[in-house]
C-alpha cells in the first residue's frame, strides 16, 4: 500500500513548525498500518507442509527397537521420509516432544518404566536432504533436550546449488542410544519458496 502524498506534505509542514513534531512523525510512520513489518521483509517466503511417505503431513512415533536383534542387524523405525515434489529454496524440520503419560500398571500391579528419568527428554535427531542423483547431505545432527510437549523448529536448511531435492529424511533415535527408547514425538517438514 502506498502512503498518501497529501498527508506526508502536511505532516512535514507541521514538523517544521514544531521540532519535536519531527520525532513524532518518524515514530508514527514506523508503526503506521501501511508499513511492512521488518520480520516479514527478512523471512523466507511462503511455506508448504510436505507429505511423508504414506501421505500424512505430520507423523507421530515412539522411538523403539523392533526386536532384541536390532542392535545386531540395525533395523529400527527411526527414519521418516518426506517427499519433495516442488523446488523450494529452504526447508524447516518441525519437532515436538509429545506429552509423557504415566506408565500403565501391568497385570501384576507393577508399573513399566521403559525410559530412565534422567534420559527421558533427550532425542537424538539427524536430518538429511536426499537428491535426484541418489546422493544426500546431512543438514542437522544433534541431541535435543526437550521438556514434554516442547516444540522446536529446526532450520532453515538450504540445498546446494544445482542439486534437486527429492526427499527430506528425519531420523530420530539411535541404536547407540538405547536409553531414548520409548520417547514419543511428532515431526513435520516445511518447504519454503
């Protein structure tokens, strides 16, 4: 929206008469409804949620080992892939630690405590961009210490020039960090223009 020319010339005339009026005019114009907020000018463009393989835009999982032989054979449910069908300038990974529920008593009346109290909020997270030439690039790798229900937005992550992104992979959990087994989380990925 453009500023009205008549209003500005009138304000400048009044500012000449009253030196303190100039400060008022500058302050008023900074917060005027037609100005674009600074944060909107510097942020990346419009974002869209990507669909995970299987169709959902947001995926909830628990870190778990498939069976006792997982450590030997390395089969887990740690990986989630989000399909990229459009060219985006940047990607964001949205991660939330789900609320911790009290363990339910089993038939003997004992509570099943799968996760140790000290380690329950430590999420090993690694994320990759996968490219059309079958290569990939790690864009994030860290252990997130989160309160139950805490949300974190990771990024923005920019693909290298000349590479076509086909998937964003998010791996939560690690066979080397068995203490994280049982933690629940929700993830989604945004692609931004």
